[in-house]
């Protein structure tokens, strides 16, 4: 359900405005106005532009915390050239005051979730101090959920819609299905169930709408340093359970921590190949890295022509040079491909994360 193929081009009309009004009144009936405002604060507008400054694609996202990490839909970046294009976002549920954002490259997962980040100062300046708790479990069939996002178009405001889940088993692309009446541009927007952030909008076509559960975020949740909770099956539903709200009750149920690196600060490596012919060698390297005490992700992403001209070991924090050398020493013994070490100077990057990029042909 991607833009241009499965993403619907339905415009926001009278029915949408009526749905929005209905949802807004429903929200007021469930919690105070401040909680409603927190939904608007946490939803992010995502704008991709080409080298000439013209619009490439619009989408939505959700701010995860004060560190400036944002979840959005990965398919927004299909065909996007990060070397020449620009990623911008706006906070506080508006489309104005765009600020620069970057996509975190370590997303070897095959699911439709991408991680963006902005400077922490921008988050502080926006005055956002509360964030949504993440829910790990998937709603049952016919359970009520809430969907939010920005319809395409410069003047389209944030849309908040009541919705219902229509399946409880993920398809082969790790998606669940719903009925919400979403609009083009809402891809990457948050899905709430009983107040918890449990998914991201994937898209819609021919009256079929899908979302990606948050529990499929995998390693990206580790990077963003956010936990995932079991959504309580009963009790009063809330609009937004907030992770930094001192008045919010403590979470109930089991807490699912994001997967952590093993003790001893072992580096985590994500692998990108440029051609399927490299997959067998990449699989061998992953096993070799693990055997040498390096936590290499099993997922392999084929980036095609986005691969570099020469093989690279990329690291992000200046403190990680020594571990990059350790990784290179292992690779030099296992693969005929030559990998050079290169630092990606990205502000506020977590330590101990690395990428192995195979060269394009």
C-alpha cells in the first residue's frame, strides 16, 4: 500500500471533516483537553524534496522522545536519493516551521518502518515534554483504534480518525488491516489502541487499509531507546498514555525491552548488499562476526544502486573507531571483498552501531 500504487488519493472532504469532528468530541469525552493536545504535539509531518527543491513525497510520523527520534513509513523513501534530496519535518502537529531531519541508515528490517532523527534542541525548543508509550501486542478483530496523520497538500490539517481493526494476523509483509478512511499523505502516521502507540499507517487502496505494528520495529527500537509494553486488555480506554507524564499511572502488564547489545559493549552491525549475488557472502560474514563476539543483525537489506562504489564499514560515533578496526580485521579474513572504514558524522548518533556496505557492481 505504497504511494503511487496502493496509496489512495482520496481527498479530505465533508465526510472527513465530520469524522474529525466526531473523533474530537469523542476524545473530549474520554480525557481532558491537555491529553488531546498531546496527540497533536506528537504527530510529525514528513516532507521529502528533490535536489531542485521540488516536492518528492509527503508523509507522517510520530515523535518517540526527547532524543529526537521519529518513526515513519519506510516506503516514503522508495526511489528517494538521500545524497541530493532533503528530509524535513515539523513538530507540534502542524505543517509549518520545517526543520532538517535525517534518516537513520541502520534499518535492515524488511518491515515498513524507518527511523528519522532531529536535533534534540529542536525538540526542547518545541516545548514537547510528554511522549506516547509503545504497545507490543496487536488489537483483536473489531477493536476500536485511533489513526492520525497529515493528508497531502500544503493546507491540509492534521487528521484524527476513529477506526476499527479488521484482522488479527499479520500478512507476509508484516501488516495488519483496518477500516479508517485514511487519506494520501498519512503513511507513517500513528495508530493508537487504548491509548498506546501500537502501529504506523501503511496505506490504502480499493477500500483496503493496512498498518505496520510497532512490535515489528526490531533493532530500530533499540536505536531509539524506547520500551514496548503490553496493552491492558480491559479498563477505561485512554486517548494517549504518555511516557513522561508524572500524572500518568505506571504501565501495567509485561514490559518488552528493545533488544540490547550483549554485555561488554559488543558492536551491532547491519549489513547492506548491492546485488543478490552478494547475499551468500554476506550471510557468511554475519556468522563470522557473531562467532567473533560481534552482534551482527541477521537481516540483510539489498540497497541496489544506492550501494557505494567501494565496500565500506561505516560508523557514527568518534568513540567507535577501535571497534570499526576490530570489525575490519574479521572481515579481511573472511571475504575477498575489500572494506574500508568510513565515519558518518551524524549528530547525536548512539555509540556502538555499524553498517557493512557491499559495493555496487
